[in-house]
C-alpha cells in the first residue's frame, strides 16, 4: 500500500492537479513517468546484489517512500521531480522484492500460504485510497502540493504502523541468497528464463492500457467527472481480485492462476481495438485492473516455489524484466503516435504478446501442477 500504491502509483491521480496548478505539460509528465519506470528497473536490478536483511531494507524503503512522496510537494523544479520519481521507483522495487520474499516464506512456513493475496492486495488498496483522496482534494480545492504532502504523511503513518511487524525479519538467508554466486549462477536456467521473459511480457502488455486507457476514455466521454473515478475503481478491482485469487491458488496452483490472469488480460487489452466505444474501454479497465496484481502475486509465489531459498534473486530478475517491459511499452506508442488510429495496433500488439507468453508459460515445467504445498 505505502511503497507501491502510494509511493509509485499516486502520480496518476495527482497529475491532473499538477497540470491545473503548475501547467505541467504532457511531455514533462511523460518524462516523470519514465523516470519512475527507470528507477523501478534500477531498484529491481540492484535487489539481486543487495546483502541486507528484510528488517533493514523494507523499513528503509518505506521511510524513503514517505520522504520522496512528501518532497514532491516542496519543490516545483522539474529536475528535482525527476530525481524524486526515480528514487520512488528504486525504493518501491526494493520493498516489493524483499517484503514479498520474506512474507511469502513466513506465511508458507506457518501453513498460511493462501494469505499471500493480502500482501499484494495492498497495492490495490493504496491505489484506490490515493485516487479517492485526490477526488476529495479536488472537491476541497486543495493544490497539488498539498496533495503530495498529505499522501507522503499517509505513507509515513502506514510505515510507522507496520514498523514493528518487521522486527523479526532479521534472518539473512533470503537476503544473502539474492547476492550469492550460486544463486546468480543458477538464475538463468531454462525454466527461470521462461518465468523472467513471461513476466517481462506482462509488464509490456500491462503498461500500454494502464497508461493510455484514460486517453481513450476521455475521447469517448467528455465529462471529466467520469475520469476521476477511474483510478479508485481500478485499484478496487486490484484489491478484490487478490483477495479472491489467494484462496483460489490453493486449489489451482500458482502457475495456472498466472496463465489464466495473463490470458484474461490479453482478451481485455484487445477489446477496445476491435470494438471501439466506452463499453469496451470499461471492460478493458476491469480486465487489466482485476488481473495485474493477481499475476504479480502468482508470479512471485511461483518464483518462490521454483527457486526455493534463491527465490529473492528470481523475484528481483522478474521484477527487472517487468520494469523493462514497462519502459518499452510507451516507446511503442510514441513511435506509432504520428499515425491515424495509432492506439489500435499498439493494443493488439500488447494483447498478442500477453497471449503468446501465456502459452509459453503454460508449456513450462510444472505448468500443469495443481495445488502446491510449500516446503
């Protein structure tokens, strides 16, 4: 909730306020988004080499998230914003990788692996909450600066509230495994490479609709009030889906859940390209919002199942591939921007890559495995 839902994704609902108050151009907004994607990639890559315990890295990442979020409201310098958004990407990747590895392992050891959806549901909760708060800020006439400061303080309160939960996360096994030579040597096995590549395809296919569906909706429906609800609804779908998918994974297994989520996302992404209109856009938004955290949860769980004590390295590599896909997605849209109806082929390309990667994932080792009990 704090590191991803607020620290990383709050930029989307605050952006209209920044455009209103500061006349921020779409080009500048694009650079700020790219800085965050690049930071997320750097954070994921560096997580492979970090030799710190979850106790240290998660707490530090949460504190840094609050500081960089709040600091967005204390300056109007574009270069400062770029640095802050990049830092937000770095620490959010650290928080996701190390908290996922430690929490999922701890839950599994206690026989509560089905509760993994609660962890990833926090992203949806933070996204929905940030969107709802920004709606309220708009009604109250708050500035973008006030919104950033308020969200930073909220992230700080959340970090303080869960700070004691990581007091016991002092074991060095998972942290050291992330940077150990044996882990790095085995990282590029054929099955691990399959997981990394498919997760990167997920990042590419996810980011195009997640970034540009509001623009499609704006063209279809002129009322600005409609757009204000898009982000909280997107987050609510992510929250609900992870709570449902957590118990479902106990019956289906993580790999089939990942394949199903990626297939559903592919169908939703393709829909606005073949059936223009607001109905298709809404269905697409629900398909993307309702599957992206399910895929994240299933992917991280599958990495833990496949890599065991070296899961942190595999999780970090998958997160880096995801970030790389997120960077490439908007590049494709930018290259096609000069052509008429440019979004349709981009959406179809994203859907095709999601579908092909789902097939490759289904053919991998352990793809047909049923419910998994953790070692």
